């Protein structure tokens, strides 16, 4: 409930912050238009301590990643819980979201969903840090927004116009960097990256935006 109730204030704060940063760093100090509030807020949860068995832990990570199944969202201004019976039933049946992707690279486990990641690190191994998860998610979301902007212009019948340094070659390079493992990349980081890319569908959007910019010589 906290997650959804905080959306209204969090989205407004992010929109104001983005407007301030754009004003501060725009070329020549020219004021920019008010940055729109984001459509949703990305969440990352690190589950450190718990009392579930293996099956319960997996369900808990699934619900942390996709808590929408536990609330009624018909009225965004007044989101209400569906009741403890719904949550109890999902733990009893071992529920998994059909669009979430579980990942692990050892004893630590995580789940990636459309708008969030839940992760349970084990202290006795080289587990992922919250900073590593956030860094990857920020890269993915920034490129998702950029590619969506290009594709929306195409849908509206417009030719996409981009700065030279962010044309189709930039998107090609971003695609390669995101989808290619590095020699020093750990197994946990690799499986997390693959899970986040799968749930965000970013690779397909990057390729489509890249083709659109190439066709328009951008």
C-alpha cells in the first residue's frame, strides 16, 4: 500500500527535479518547459532477513516485484488492499507472476519485473549490491525512454530528429553494451542483466528505434 500511495508524491517530486536539472544544464541557460511527471516509479527491494522456507521466499520475492496483484487499482487516487486472504492464498499455492523473470547466480536469488526488482543477497557470497541493481535499471530505463520517444514520433507520422551524438550509431552501441557480457562480469550480474532486459523488452525497442533513425539519416 505504501508503494502505491507514494506514487503520487514521488512522481511529482521527480518531475520537479528533472525540470530543475534541465534548467540548470540547458545550453545557454535557456529555460525549458515543465518536465512531465513520470508515468511510474521504479522500485528496488533488497530482502535481507526472512523466516520463510524456500517456497515461501520465492513467492515473497515475486510479490515484492509485482505487488499489483494484492491491491485494487481501479481508482488510482484510492488504491485499496484486496485482503489478507488473497496474499495467504498466493503463499499457499506458490504463486509466480507470468511476466516476471527469476534469476540467481549462486545462493542469492532475485526476481525482475516490468517496474521493479526484488533481491535476496546471501552474506557468504559475492552478492549483487543495491547500487549495481539501480545502476543497471537506470541505464535500461533511460534507453527505454529514449527509444520510446523515437518510436512515438514515427507513430505520429513525424521524422525523428536527434542530436548527432545520439543517433542510430549511439543506439547500436548501447544495444551491444547491454547485451554483451564483459570479462569481469559476475554470473549474478549477467543473469540479472538478462532478466531485466527480458522483462523490459528493451533490446527490441532499441533495434526498432535504431532502424528508424537510420532510415531518416539520423
